């Protein structure tokens, strides 16, 4: 006879955290509160919080930075899609981003609202401010690109972008650490030009700037 299975506390805590992330309590790249804050909120002990965070990190939703804390690396879990992306060559992932984000940029230029544009401008400014650490810069860069995809007002494009995030994030961090330099003024100008094209409702320019940037990224991966 089948019996009711007890769900471990860590699993329950992980699902609660995931729900809060899905509901937008923390933005992409946002830092979670410490264990001493989360534990009473979730009604569990600190060790259970640590295990919940470990689970979500393993699923690509959270990432832990030594000495800095725990940050949101993706806004949802898509197990089947994530598995496919994890198996893919990183260049293939970037090439798929070209297809998705080029169209998203064109749609964003046509459909963006004043509120969308404010989010894009804030993300661009945050990207410029975040040049001191590789992890932080990659997260700010991802948030900027996501803001443009969101402005396209196509939920499927957002889902696809979020599916790429965990796989691409670590590859970008590794690549930039090897380079030893990132966040140049020229690179920031490229992103500002993309934001300007969206702001000007110039779909052709937005698509072209997105495509050129991402193809350059693909070439840099070898």
C-alpha cells in the first residue's frame, strides 16, 4: 500500500525560495539575505537553509560567491531545457542567443513601453557601475540583455533566455577571468548603442547591434 512520503525540510525550503524568486522578490543577479535572516522567514534552521541554497545552486538558480554571499543566477528552473543546454557546446549556446536576442531586440524597439525603457536604462547604468568583479559584471550584463528581451513582450523569448543563463554565466566568468580584463568603455558603448536603438524604436538598428555584439562574443569563444 502506498504511503504519504514526508518531504525533507531542505526540499521544502528550496521550493519556498524558488517561489519567491519566481515571484520577483529578488532580481537576476540580486543578493539573497543571509542565513540568519532567511532561517526564521522559512521556519527552519540555518543548516537547512544552507542545504536549500546548495540544491538551488545545483539546479542553476543560485550561485555562491566566496566572501560575497548568495546571488540569483536564473529566475526559474527548466529541467529538460537546462539539461539540453548543459550538454551543448558553449559556442552553440551563444549562436542560439544570436537568433533569439536579435529578434527580441527588434521586437523590443517596436513594443517597448516607457517603463521598459526605464528598466533598460537602469540595467545599463548598473552594468557600467559593476566593473570591479567578474561575477558581478557578468550578472549585470545578463540583467541588461534580459531587460531588452523582456521589453519584446514575448514570454517564450524570456523563457528561452532564462534557460541559457546558467550555462552561459559560468562560461563567461571563466573566459573573462582568463582574459584578465572586462567592462571596457568600448564594450559599454556597444551596449549603450543597443539601448539607444530600442529607445529610438529603430528595430533594424537594434537587431543589427544585437547580432553584431553576440557574433563577436561567439568569435571570442573560439
